[in-house]
C-alpha cells in the first residue's frame, strides 16, 4: 500500500506537483484541522499566502448525519432544496440549525485567525487543500465557498482520494490528486502517522506562514547572534541564539534601562509569533519588563511531533537562552523569569529546577506543569499558575503540580469561564495583568516596582 510518512511529507510531495503547473496569483486554503499541515508545506514551498477556509455542515434536525446544506464564512449558505422538501422542514427548522452552526463556525474562525483578516480571494487562484478526500462533501462545499468569496479559479488539491471521487469532483476547475487507489478504505490508511491535529497546531502554522511572507529586514551581528532591527512600534528585534548545533529564533524587546527579562517557553503547536503570547509580552513591556519570545525547536525539529513533548530538550534550550541573556547584560544585575504555556510550562519548570538556574519567577498559562515530573520538587522560584476555570482537566493537573512544587511561594489563579486558549472576551487581559503583576513583584528592583504597578493594565 502506498503511503506518506505524515501530513508534512504529503504536503511537500503535493507542492512539487502544484509548482510544476505554474498557477498565477495563488492563495492556499487549508481545510481545518487535518488539511492545514499539508497546506502549510504547499504554501511554504510556493512562497504564497496560507489561509483557512472554514465550513460547517447543516444536518437535518432529526438525522444530523444527513446534510441538508452547509455554511461558510461571509454569510455563505448552500441548501439542498430536495433534502429540505423530503424532510418537510420549515424555514424555522433550517434557521435554528443554521444559527447553531453559524455560532460554532464563527468561534472556529476567531480561534484560527486570532484577529487576522481573511485573505482576499477576488480575482485570484484559490487552491483548496485537505489531507485527503473520502466522500468529498466538505471539500465540495469549501470549493463552492472559495468561488463565492471571489476566487477566479478554484483548484482542489489532495494527497489521496478514491479514484471515482477524484474523477467526478465538479465543484473545482481542476482536481490535483497524487494517489487514487481503487481499494481506498480511509484517508488515514495512507499515512504512517495520522495523529489528530489540534487547534493550537493550526494557529501555529498560520502564524508561521504569515511570518514567512513578511519582508526581510536589515541584519547585523552582535554577541554571536543574528539580529534584525525591530520596527518603530516597539515590536522588538528578531534574534538568533546559539544552542549547541542549532540556532534558535526569537524576538527580543528590551525597554530602556531594562533590568529584567521574561523568556517565553511556547507550548504544543505554538511559536514566537503566537498572538496570545505577543499580547502578554506587550503587557509585560508596558510594565517595564523585557521579553524574549522564543522558538525552542527549529522548523525541521517541529516536523517530529514527539519533540514537542521532549521536555528535557526544551528545558536545555531555555538554559541556552538564559545564558545568552546573562551574557548580554554581563557586569550588571538582570532578573530573569520564565513564562510557560501548555507544554512549555513543563519545560520552564524543569529548567528553573536545575541547580545552576538563577530564575527569579515563573508563570504558567494554561500549562502542563505535570510534565516537569520529579523536577517540580526542586523548583525554588516563586511560581504562579494561571488556568481557565472551564479548562477542568488542566486545572486539576495544575492543582496536583502545585502540591508537589518545592517553591514556598506558589499560587494558582483560575479565570472563571475561560477555556484552554483564553479566547473568551477579556480573559487574556486578565492573564496579562496577573503575569505582569507577578513578574514586576519578583523581578524588578524595589525602586522600579511602584512605577511598574502604575503601568499594569
């Protein structure tokens, strides 16, 4: 049986086929969730924009698995009038289903785009990418939605699909499919690794794709690292930090007279471009704290999902970044703290527990501190856990970690109604305020604390 190593492998192979066809003015549209890792590789190879196209099926009320239509962004709506008539459904029946699904669709769009505008498709070639086609119902709706959103040409591109389905896909101007097995059973049969894709992974890949398209800035060298000047709005400087045989990419912001720096340890499916971490970083900057947003893995290492949970490796990378910050401030006192999110929380606590660590404070947001294991008992830095009140499983893991931690200064704050990604209105503001207060208290010199408290949101 022919198969792909994983979705990234399938995406790279699909990209080669698409590149040979030389489409003009292309936008890649990944179908969440599984289609996005494939689409990311295509967009990266072609050097074109990546976006998601989110659609929801409208199920018959008394038989939800049977589709009577679908909806997409931009108030796009399709109805199968024959199914509606056969089910004797009223306008009210259809409206009730659409209202529920529209709410879920909008939540997904907000989660994935994180405030980014939808890529304009007018007059462009939209290539809709998924990790494979089984029945093709979702892909068909996505192609119709792309056309209604203004695409001049719509291409459907997948690594694998049944021969009959690929040949009869009329919703696209052209269908590109690398593999059309006659004994097709399911998409996952054609991948060695067909692990579920989480929402955080979708957001990370969209962030990474957007970052690749930003114009390069002037570079220089200092202290053995690569440096790109920050913009006029104080977004910080892009830096490269030596860490053994690799160079870690980061974004450093140090306000004038900087006396403390918080290093961000990103979690599963996140990066230094994470809008949530950048939001928190800005609040810390406003409180007089420096920040280093850091990618703990290289792009090549990220392709192996097991690296995301390699806590000793991530903690070692944090150690390199910490030594790098200390070298920048040689001869002056500098306070260093860690802000860990998701699996990054485990790495932050592991690194803070090392005997040579000189970490003055740790904050974990929606984290997995349990991944630090027995290292928790060696943590001496004041530690704050911030968890969404509705994120019940992670909340319990944080309570257990709190009982095991060695620090005598430890606190758990949960934000009522907040879920794992703190997407609810105002919840991320609360995270930023709590983190800024904690770091200002334990990192900034006493003389600076009163000034920092005035700047807290």
